[in-house]
C-alpha cells in the first residue's frame, strides 16, 4: 500500500510557498503598523549640534524670562553657548 503526501512533490512546494507568503505578509504588516521613525542615513554632526545649541538657548531664554538669572548672567551664558 502506498502512503502518499497529497500532491507529492507539488504539495511540498506549495507548502513552502504558503509559509513564505505568510512570513512576507507578517513582515509587511508589522512594517505598516510600526513605521520607521529615523531615516537610513544619519544627519551631519553639525546639524545635531545646531539643534542642541538652539535648545540650550531656548532653555536659557526661559530661565531669564522666569527671573531665575540676571541680565548679566544671561548675556554671559549666551556668549558661552555660542562659542
């Protein structure tokens, strides 16, 4: 008595193709649900420093506006940040 595997060799190929399609769909679904935030290429180093400097100056302005530091301290700190 012969014990077959359904379609023989074709059944094996179809099973492998089925799982490949399932894996590709799962990867595609995950990539659509969680889009990549960062780009593949990183920005230049000076661009990162410029963002940090702007952020530091903004904090300094807020401290001066809140009265935490005097005008002289503000000007000294601002000049130090711009070096």
